[in-house]
C-alpha cells in the first residue's frame, strides 16, 4: 500500500484546491465571458441543439471504461503498468464499439431530433473528441491518484483557453452551432497534447484477467452508479428533446448553466480532489472526519451566498442586459435549479466518501432512487408546469439528499450542521437584505454595486460568527500551499 500520511494528503489536497482554483481563475472568468457572449449571439434553438448533442455524447461516455479508471484511483495498492495497460486496452475497445456505430447511424440520430446539418457536424466532432479524450485517461488517472493537482490543472487551462476563445470568435462571427463544433475539436486536441507533455506514460496494450477481475469488483458497481446518473440526467434531456421544442430545451439549458455557476466555479475543483483524497485516507476514520468537515465548510462558505445572489439578481440581469429578454421565461427555472445546487453541493462529497471507502453499493441504491424519482417527478411536473417543471422536479428530488447525511453517519461520526450552518445564516441575511432593497436596483451598474455590497455584508457576517474557522482554514491553506510548492 502506498505511504500517504494524513498530513501529506491534507497538504496535497489543500494545495490541489488552491492550485485548481487560483490557476483556473482566469479560465473560469473567460468561460463566464464566453457564456455571456453565447447568450447574446446565439438563439434558444442553438442552445437546444448543443444540449441534445452533448447529452448524446455524455451517454456514450458512461460506457467507455465500465468504471475501471475510478478503480485505479480507489485501489489501495499502487497499480502496475499491466493494470494501466489493461484498463487502456479495454477502454479503447469500448470506445470503438461506441463511436463506429454512432458515426454510421449519425443521419438517423440527427433526424430524430431535427438537429439539421450543423447539428450533425457537431455530433461527429464530439464523437471524435470523445475518442481523443479516451486516450488521455491513463495519464490523468496517474496524476489524480498521486494527488498531483498542480500538474493536472495545466491541460485544463490549455483546454479552457482554446475552447472559450474559439467559442467567442465563432459566436461573434455568426457561426452559430458551428462555433461549438470547432471549439470541441480544438479543445480535445490541445488537451491531449498538453496531458502527454505533462504526464507521459509508456502506452501499450495488455490484457491481464486477474488484474481486470480485481478492478471490475469496484469498477462495475461504481459505473452502475454513473449509468443511473446518466439515465437520471442526460437520458432525461434526450427524452425532453422529443416532447419539448428545442427552443424550450435551450431555455432549460440556459437556466442550468446560470444556476450551476457556483458548482462550476467552486464545487468542480473541490469534488475533483475529494474522491482520490478520501480513497488514500479510507482506513483512517479520524482523518476522514476532519477532511469531510473541512470540505463541507469550504463548500458551503462559497456556494450558499453565490446561489442566493443568482436567485435574487437573475431577474435584474435579464432586464438590464440587451438581447437578454429572450431568457425571461427561464427565471423560475433558475431559482429551482439554484436551490437544488445548494443541497447537492453538500451531499456530493458524502457520496464520494462512501465510494472511497468501498461502499459503492450504497451509493448505487441511492442512485436507483434518485433516477426513478427524477423521472416520475419530471414527467408529472412538465405535464403541469411546462418546461419549468424540469427545474422544479430537480429541486424536489434534491431534498432527498438528507438521506445521504443519515446513511453516511453510520460509517463515520461527523457533523453536517456544524461546518455549514453559519454560512447558511449569513447567506439568508443577504437574501433578506436584497429582498428589502431591490427597489433601489435601477440599472446594470447599480446591480453590480449591489452584488459587491452583498458580498461584503456576507463576509462581514462570517467574520463575526465564524472568525475562528475562517482564520484556521486560511492559515492551514497558506501553510499547505507554501510547504507543498
């Protein structure tokens, strides 16, 4: 078993979050700017086409390695080169089995959803990028397993710059859906080159039955969770594409993108490190408790206020920005999606913990429930509320996340309330402040000022009621960052 102490893992994890957050800050801002440009220059139909095609590719992605990559990360003992090559071989077989038929039947798939010629080109481009991304799985796993987040972030920076700059140029030049086509291809090629420069490995093919059997014991249940998540989310999008106009699907996609902004800015970076970090600590419950509570504190500190401001300020954003009137029907969906992100931001680290300690069957049972509940509530809600029912159903299902808290407590004595309640109180106070002063927001400039004021109020409240936790977290992060460099 690899020799990772709690101190070493904690420092690598904190350094990883800081590296992923600080070094991708520019990319996040660029991504937000690119999204803003797209919402200005592209219509609802184009967003709907991209949502459908993306869901189709994600559908294929869940079947590419049957959880073997996650098995390599979770494995207690250090994987051998035979392990890596076996996973690489199996993955490439699965990818080819998926990509080739998809290419052959692309005409039928595109016509089913009425995506048009541009939609077909995007579909083919995403298939090509899907294959390219599969080739970089092993070096990415190697970096994640060794907690080398400062290296892992470099290909992401390259991808982010190439993707967003291409999108911006394409949208402004009037390329429409083709903007996505060019962006995904350039991103995939750039990411592949950067990954192999940062973490080369001796590519080879192998097939070791014993190695595969051991990896599948974790990989299959883990991937079943992912496949259920696929049916819960992306397969549902494909179904909605058949019963709703693509323009309405575009409105849903816009609402999700805006509401999930705090998840993309904060959660993705934190969640990315929790599974490998928890896996390295799976035999040390005391250290796991500290790691989980620290994660929950940091997540709630950032997610709660951002979610509140998205809910409160979206109507003004749509009112004051030219060309944004087309997104006015998305306001209710933004609210419900944002509320669902608050609960999912807390439950996701806990499901990662259950997977890290090998309790993948438990998360599988949760995913069965969430999948069935999502489909039932969405179908009913859409029939009653139209496209806004999708977001309402997502919020209702997210309430069941409290079940994750209860079950996780059986395996680890930790607190969900202690690290999160102060952030909740501070976020609630700024919501009340915005509610009673929103009549003063009369222009886009005032909206920006009010956002800054709300942020300062939140920070002031947190310094009053959670000063000790903030100072200790900042000191630990600063120490970890300096010692890990």
